[in-house]
């Protein structure tokens, strides 16, 4: 899997247009690496790298979106949603039957108390 990510990184890096500003180029390549290989969040990555390399975050975002196609973000989003929905707890029918058992026990205890009270 890591080799696939490295190949994707190289492919997306090759998609970059020529950038005159050296700091902006470095920031863009590092951002692409972090997003593709290290699975960094896009907005956090843009904000942190723009602050570190003192580049305009709008330009950095523009170059990142030019280099990385939208299908990459959509595939990553689908995988995240699939993983997230698999972890949501779903109630079992066992809990419902357990609550019915408790109701039955309570009603039988009431019946016993009522019988004991009449004697």
C-alpha cells in the first residue's frame, strides 16, 4: 500500500505546473506528500505549511488542487465514511428482550406483593 502511495505522490508531483517561487514549490511538494502518503487533512495541511514556509495559503491550495485530482479526495472520503459507519454501535434485539424480561419480573413482584398484602 505504501508503494502505491509513493507512486501516487510521484504522479501528482509530476502534475505540478512550473512554479517560480522556490518556497511555494517546496511547500506544495511537501503538502502533496503529507496529503497523499501520510494521510494529512487538506485544510490543516495547507494552513500549517503556509505558516511554516511563509507562502500564501490561497496559492498553495490552488497548486495542490491542480496537482491532485478530485477522484483522490472522493476515494479517500468514501473510505473514511465506510470506516466510520462500520464503527457505529447498533442496538441488538437482545437488549429489547432483556427489557421485556425486566418488565415481566417487575409485574410478577407486584403480583407477589399484592398477594402478600391481602393476607
